[in-house]
């Protein structure tokens, strides 16, 4: 990651979380959803641009602490992309998971913009053996 940035294993503020989701192209959430979601994460990471203090990226993990973990909310502001921030966040989150559970099963839903990032970190498509499903 570019030395102009600092990664911490903490979530962004609620305001920064909402802004990161909106400006990076993720679906918008309510303040209440953001507050509950941030509090419910197993682990979170965020990256700050040191000079400006702007929160530039984030990622979270949901998990049971033993076997199953899901990477969510990977987001980097467009004007901070291509500086290694997504890679740094993913590396930190995976390190924390495998410290807790060396045999962990880690999954995620990969939208097109993130697929190259996830592939670099060892994620592969599960189909046709299994497919991701959701209910809205």
C-alpha cells in the first residue's frame, strides 16, 4: 500500500461507512443499518489518507470465530483506487481470520469490480459445485 495511507483494524465511523458505500458504488444503507452492521462485525479494517485524514477504504468480516467467515463491505473511494488499499485491507482481514482459525472457510460475493482483487487473494468461483444465493 502507498505510504500516504495508514491501515487500522478498526471500522470507519458511521458517517465514513455510509460515504464509502455510496461513493464506491455499493448500495446505500440507513444510519441505523450502518450502526448495527458496524457493531456486528467479527473484525473490521479501514484505511486513512494520512495527509487529509480522509477515510479512503474499508472492509469487514462476519464470522462465527471458528470455521465460517464472510468478507463484506470491501470499498475504496474512486480517487484513492489503484494504490494498494484494497489489497492491504484484504491481506489484513485474511491474516486475522487465519490467526483465529487456520482451517477457516472464507467466502464472499464478488461483484465485477472486485473480482481481480479477490482472485489475487486466492478466491475462486464456487460454481458449478455450489452457487451463492440470497434472499432480499
